[in-house]
C-alpha cells in the first residue's frame, strides 16, 4: 500500500509539472503570434493620436505582464538563473539601472518611460530582461529533454514567428497595393508608406529579416510533403522585406545568403535562396505602387548621414559623467546634443538627410527656447539666404536627433560599455558556435548575424526587439547540442 501511495503522488506531480510546462509554452507562443500585431485603435472622435500609445505602450504592457508572470516559472529558486544567457541579461539590467539614474534629466518620467516616441526607458528594459529570461527557460527546458538534438518547443515557437512574419508581409504588400487599413484604424487617415503593424518601414524590415533565414532552415528540416507551405511563407516574408526598401536589410540578406551557401553548399538551399532574392526584388519592382513610396538602393545618402551621426554619437560619449562605466540613460544622445554639442555640427547631417541643395547658405540659426524651458521642447529655426525658390521655405524648423542608428553606439551612450558588451555577446556567441552546429542552430546563427548587420545601421525599438531576443534565446537554448557533420543534416 505505501508503494501505491508513493507511485500515485509521483504520477500526480509529473502530470501537474507537465501541465505547467504546457501552460508556459502556450503563453510564450501566444505572445509571439500576438506581439507584432498589437496596435491601439483610434478612439472615436479623437482629433490627434499619440504614436506612443498606438505602437509601443500596448506592447510594453504585455511584455511587463508576461515577464512578471514568468517569474512564477522559476520554481527552483536561484538555480533557475544559473546559466550564461540569464546572467548576461541580469548584468545588462545591472548596467541599465545606475545609468538611468545617471541621466541628470529634468524629466523623471523620461528616465522611467524613455524618450518621446520611443518609450525604451527603464520600465521597458526591465520588461525586456524578464521576458527574455522567461522565453529562454521555456525553450531551454524542452531542449534539455528533447530527442535527436532538436527541441520541439523551439521548432514550434520559431514556426509561429515565421507565420507571424508572413502575415506582416502580407499586410505590407497590401499597403503598397493601396489597401491601407492600418492608418484609418489607428489615426483616421491612411499612411503614406508601408508601415505594417510596426509603425515604420525600416522597423518592419527588422522584424522580417531574420525570419527569412529561420524559415529557410526549418524548410530544409521539414519533411517533403509539408515543405511547399513553409517555402511559400518564406517567399512571402522576402517579398514583404522588399516592399520596405530598407538598404540595411538588403545588404544583410544578400551577404548572409552568400555566406550560408558557401558554408553548406547544398543545391536545394541554393535554388531556395535564388527564389528568396527573386521574391524580394519582384515585390519592389513589379508590384503596383499605389502609395507612391519608393527608395532607390543606388542612393547612398543614408550611408553618408549614418557616418555623420556616428561621429556625433562618439562626440556625445565624452559628455556623459562616469562614461564608459555608466551611460547617460535611454535618451542620452538627444540630451547630449541639446546640452553640449554645437548645433552647427548637427546641420551637416540635416543638409544630407533633407536634401538641401549645395548652394543653400545658412543665414541664421535661431534657438527657439529659453533657459528654463524643458529640454525636450527645444527646437531651432534655420534661415537661409538664397534658398527660397521651387516652393522651398526660407526658414525650416528643426529638432534634435535622439538615436545613433547603431546598436553598439546606442547602448554605449545609454548604458555604458558593459551594457554594449552584453549585447555583443548575446548576438555573436551563438553565431560563432551555431554555424558549425545542426541545421536549426545554423539557420538561427545566420538569422542573428543578419539582424546584427541590420543593427549596425539601426537601433532597437520595443515593437521588434523582444522578438529578436526570443531568437537569441532559442539560439542559446540550442547551444548545448552536439554538432553534426559539415553536410548539415539535422
């Protein structure tokens, strides 16, 4: 009889534990499918809509809720936090808190919430770290007990993300064709560019880019009768990426596809990669452009402006008290430009960004603020001497930049050297390890390397970064598996 009781208790514990694991797994996959599409609809009769409330705030609230709820998953106490991935995220959080307090900001709410239009402050960073730890534990728990070196949870979670990416791509393509329903939903009038449900073409590109490689990897893993549907999703994602006309994504897409094919040398991957590039360029060049939104890949102005911004960002680091040990908080770049860097240094970037003609001579730069005005309300008026023709105004109102458009520089400015090094490790360690691993690991490594290249020219945003962190968590969760021979058979 005691043996029966003990068996019953063990069986009950195992069943309860399995149900808990399934709950956390369904919670994670539900968030992955829902997160890209959360937008706040327009309130009836609203005359103006705050972009923060439309694109960012609802996502941050979900992120915080799931991250805090995920703390209940750590049933083993501190042992649940003893892994390099989790430790790195906690170290990052340890750099975020003192750096945020070091901001010397005149607006305490901006330290907690972040800069205007970004909301990437302390509250978001805490939610990001908690959510990343939760996602890693869910994926790692399944991976450690999976057969044949693959994680069923990781594969399902990644397939959900690919499905979400294909839906986002379909929305972007519909917008280019003139079926723009997002703008009327969230602000009452259509957008003039394909913003998807992310809020900006370049940010939507950041969401789709790594999913091309993840989808290709899973397509190679999938049995033949199910491959067509998965390949269709990958090609749809590539087409959506083409609609955004994002140069950083194009550079990463071509470069990483080339590297992957040189490493793997598999005919099936080669022709699938060719279809991906064909879909990418066909969506840009052949789809009817009802919005009139178009950017030429031959225009190198954006690259030139990035170089100027990076120089300004490096100049700004020297104005932050305690740098590089401490950063200047989430809005450090904007505050440094307002307080310390001459406006004339900023005009060189604006001249290129807004296409001022070479002959346009600046007559006067007039600061539009008083000494006691809030920092973020400050702007300046640029008046020209000889540029009034072709419908151009003699005066232009300008505002200060807020991001360095480079992941490492933005982290250096905001959270110091330690914060930047953590993200270098989070991205590059699974890349260095994963490209020699199994096919799923390799596809994740290619996806992370692609998004890292993208982040050399862009900055993280709450609409997309948590999804990138899930991809990083999946890659780290699979690192313990044994590598396969060079052919890459999973």
